[in-house]
């Protein structure tokens, strides 16, 4: 595999933190709030924000901001592109073991 051939691995999804975020969001929930993603992945607030921004900039993640009562909230979900890219990445990882 050369430097331009990733073998189907997606460099946006590949870092473990982003892979964890995508895996969680691909598990079937429509929207998950920031705290649930943070707690499930074990990321700090700042690390989650950074990785979420990268996924959002790539078009893989949709971010919705709002409020519950007077408290600001942020929710995430994978875009159709994000789900496809995550699924393809997982398939490429599995192919490495066969």
C-alpha cells in the first residue's frame, strides 16, 4: 500500500477518537447530545469539540445547537455521507484481518 493508497481506510475517520464518535453515532440513535457522546467516548470537552469540528468540516457530522430550558445544548448525528464513510472504513479494517 503506497502513500496515496489508503486501502479503503478513511483518514478523517481513522483516529481512534473520531472512530469512537462515529461508532457511537452509527449505533442507531438519531441525535445524541454532547454530554452523552463525551461520556461514552471518554473524551474531554475540548477534545470532543475538536474532533467533532473535523468531522463536521468533512461533511460527516451534523451539529444542532439549541437549549433545554435555559441551558445551551449541542446534539450530533452522522450525515448519510458520514455513515457511508464510517461503514466503508470499518469494512476496510475488517479486510485487513482476512
